[in-house]
């Protein structure tokens, strides 16, 4: 299931940052690698919340800096909902 999540996350990041989805590497920091700023970060989070029907707690927001960090968040959140 994570592969499906990964593709959706990359699609959102690609749209917001104007980067080809195939060029996005999971471990790369959005700011350093792709020039994200605070506004694009908010747009990415809004896209994630909408796509996965989750709510990102404000305390977690600074930790969402890459595709890997979003995948980790989504996996933990969806696991908790299923438990």
C-alpha cells in the first residue's frame, strides 16, 4: 500500500513545487533540494490532508520535510485509525 501512497505524495509535491514527479527522491529535503518555502509547505500539507483524509497536527508539521517523512506520518496515522 505504501507504493500507492508514495505515488500520490509525489504527485502532490510535483504539482505544488513544479518538479517532475520522477525527479523527486524520497529522502531529499523539500527546501534544500526543490526550493520549497513555507507557503508551498502549507500547500503540500493541504494536499496530503485532502488526499488521505487525515489531519496533520501542528506539532508534527516541522517534521514533514520529505516524501519519506510524509510516508511515515501517513503509515502511522492510517495504522492508528485501523487499530
